[in-house]
């Protein structure tokens, strides 16, 4: 039976707000439930009678404010509570106490007991289990009651049979037509009923006549959850549908295929599936090729199959011989989500969602900025634009001013149908939620990534491959891609058991938070909601593109994104250009998959473009990211957490070595691929010059950003 259902309604009955009530509140929010909180027995009963909640959570811990069992009994005394699950939250049992019986709770009307646990995941799991158990069962029962009430009042004869054609239900109209009472029909087959005045010889002819007129229906109940209606006559023309209904496969007709003949072996079913993953098709092709291949080829294909059956097809494996510790630590820190927590210490994540921004002055319009800022912004289309000068002159608020200029140049307000005032307010709120105390992941980094993204969007091949919606999505994604970054890596948050790591299951923790918070900040206040005037479908498409791009900045899938770009964009483009006299645009606008890969590659390159900036900017960024990693290592040692990147010890680290490792492992191949597509000779020259700078320092055993003799 396929049923639709409104969001689950949950009522929390807690006299005072505490971590336990907060746990259930956020668990409801995560599960998509509608939640109400009542503080008194009277308000709880009033709220329940108004909303008819499916789940009620009552605080049964020792409290002087109300009697939890009395509250439960008062709710149970109402008719709607028949379909409600009531959960009692009880205190932890000390080691020297014997566990109390649940019978008093059951007698009071509770369905379940929940041992006090303020973890959002524990509360979430409890609510989900209740939904998938008692709530859904109650929902189906209510639906069935409604269905049978409707069937009882139906004027047409209806019969429900089992898969053996044994009668399970008949409605009053069927009883009248057959001349039998329900008790005489249930559990029997129609053909087995004794002939009598009630069951005339011509009854089947009468039934078939009624079927042809659409006056009688048989519902055959198979062994699954789905129900289907079938006529007594296996082939008839429906007066309402005006189409031919074919016979049911559950029929006992001699020409109907048996159920046994319709079953396939499990492997045959898998290989005959119409929905098949591409990797499965590849493996099937290789398996077929092995059958007629020489032994050496078959063995090589076996090795290919072993590789293809792994889950991490795009993640390279570091060698174990002569491994550079800088490369190992850097890659390990960026490419993993961290170890399981080994300490009881918690990293408390800063929440800025409800931060007030009233103390921030409203930025002026783009046509009326101070001369010193306007002069700098005149050069913002150049790759050599100095973001640190803008940081200084705007008092660490470069994102608002650069955002106004860039968004104006790309016509973002016109596309979103929003005013410049709304855009200014949005940029202000987003920038306020970056942490200026971070050495690297602050609003200056966001402005730098926005600048790089805008620069890439100006390149001919990029511009020719993307629509305006893609451009707007890319600029917004660059602006918000690190909002509320704590200055710590995903691995750190997972090891510390942070609230966000728990919320996002240790998977793309920061990137998931950046996107979620960005949309929360945007839509919570109409004054800064830049999406409020666009069409719903455009908003959905734009939102999906922004989310996809921000999640692409997560480094564990770095090589997957780069390799997909090379295989799907670079190689076909090179082949097409090689066979053509003109450099046309081989990506085209007719391939959404290619547009997605281009946008991912673009924001990834913008996010880590520091080694491709002019040398002075590259050195400044290297110092800032190193300081942030040093601070993380310091905190890991203080809290007794696993040290994710041991080489980033401020007393021993070689910054040149870390930069060389980063460029070798992450940057060179990615920018080679991006340059082949977007044509970026100036960036590649900066990259070569910067690499030479770091190699010179390393050869001289210098661990700092510059030689001591340099200014």
C-alpha cells in the first residue's frame, strides 16, 4: 500500500529548557518533523488537542513542576491519543541501583522509555525508530480503516481475496448481490459455495454482466505491500478507461504463466536490470572479453577487475618507500576525515547564526565608495590584483566591496531580480559570519576565491561553456564557500567529536556546514534574501549548483574531480581540436554533465590558487595557512587529540617543504588540466616562479618564508 503522509508532528513536554529538550528539538529539525514545546500540563493537553501529534516526549525525570504520569494519563483520556506514541524520558540509573520496571510507565499510558541522553544523534535515532515502527503502523491502520469505511458505503460489489483466491472481505453490496452474509463468505472460494436459492446457477453469468458494466470489482491481495485491483473476467473493456485491461498473472487460467516460471536466479536478475551502473556495464564487458582471451590477457583483465571493484577509483595510493613526511602529513590531513575520537575533549564550534549585525555600518553603493577603495577596485579584473591591500583599506571587510563590484559586473542583481540594497545586506551578513581571527580562512580568503572565480569566468572557453545561471551560482558559491570556518580541518573536528562532525556523520563536515549556513543566513531575513524574487524552479537549480560547487572544495574527492575533468573535458577536447583546423568550443552548452565538471574544477582552482599568484601574494598566503595549521597542532597537543599533521609544528616545520609538497601533489596536475581548458599562461608562469622560490629556500635548508637577508 503506497501512502502519502504529512511531516510527523512531535510535542515536547519539558518544564524547563535544557540539553535534553534541545537534543530532541534539533533531532526533530534534522528529521524534518514539526515540533512544539509545552511547559505545563495544561498547555501540553491544549496543544495536543489542536495538533494531534504522532509522537509526544514527556520529561519523566524527577521534577517538581509536573507529574509526568498524570500528564500522560490526561492525554490518553482523549480520543486522538489512540494513534499517538508517548515517550518517557527517564534519568540515568546509578550503578548501585537496580533497574526499575517499565510496567508503571506502560500502565500510565507510555509506549516507550528513553534513558536520558542529550546527544542529537541518540534523540534522532529514537525518533526515527518510532516513526518507522509504531507511527507508520498506526498510519497504515488509520488508512485501512478509512479505506474499509469507504468500501462499506460503496454501492458497487467489492470482494477482496488472498493469493489463493480465498475471500478475505466483502462489502454489503456484495452480500446483497450474492445473497449470503459476510460470515458465510469469508474464508471460502466463490466456486466452493453450495448451490441454493441464495446462490443461483446463473449467478456467475450475472456477475460477469455486472463486471462488463463496471458494477463489480475484485481486489486481489498478493504477498507484498502493494495492492492491485483485478476483474473477475480476465479480459474486459472498462467503460471509464476505454482501454483493454489484461489478465492478472496471479490468475489460475491455464494460459497464465506460473509464478515459478517467472522467477529468475538472483544473478540473472542483477544482470537483467534495466537500471545499471556504468561500472557494472564495464565489469560485464570485461568478463565477457575474458572468455575468448589468451591466458595472459585474461590474467591482466583479472587485475583490472580487482581495481575496478574497489570503491576509491580516483584516489591515488601513497607509496611507502622513501615517503616524504611533509607530503604524507599534508595529504593525510587534507584527504581524510580524521580518526575516531580518542579523547573526551570536545571542540566547541562557534555558532554565529543568531549573531546580531546591527553594529556594522551599512556599506555604501558601488558608485559611491571611498576613493581609496574605488582606486583599488579599478584593477580587480587583473590576476595580479592585490587582495591584501583591499583587506587593509576596508579594515578587513574586503568581501563586501569586492562583491559589490564583481556582482555588478556580472549583472547578478538583474538576474536575481533583487535590489542592490538587498545584495549589500547579504554580503554584509555573509562577511560577518567569517572569522576575522582566523589566520587564513577569513573573509579575505573568500574575497580572493571570488576574485579568482570571476577571473576564470572571463576566459573565453569558460564563458562559452556556461550559462548565466552557472555564472551567478559560481560567484555565490565562491562568496560563501568557507563561511563560519573555525580555522580547523575536518580531521580535527572529527577527532574532537565536534557538534558539526556528529551532525554530518564525519563526512564533508565543514563543506556541508558552509552551504547549509549560507542558505540559513540568506533566507532567514527578507532584507538580505537575494533569492526572494526568483522563480521556484530557478531557485532549485541555482541552489543545487551552489551546493555542488561548495562540496567540490572538499579535498577527499580532489583526484576524482580532477580525473573526471581530464577524461570528460580535456581528452575529448584535445581529440576534437587535433582533428579540426579551428579551435571551436568542444564542451558546448548541450552537456549539463560537462558544465558541472567545469564549475567544480573552476572553484577548486580558485580555492587553492595561492601558488599561482604573484610571488609576494603567494608568500603571504603560505605564511597564513602555515600559521593556521600551527595553531591547530598546538590545540591538538593541548587537548590530547591525535595530531593530524605532525610536521606543522611551529618549532620544526619547514614551510618551503610543505609548499613544495602541496604544489607537487595537488596543484601542478590540476592547473595543467585547467590551463589546457581555460588557457592561463600567466598563472602557469607564476606557478613555475613560486615553485623555484620554494625549491631555492629548501636547497639552502631555510625553513622560513624568505631568506633572512630578504626584506
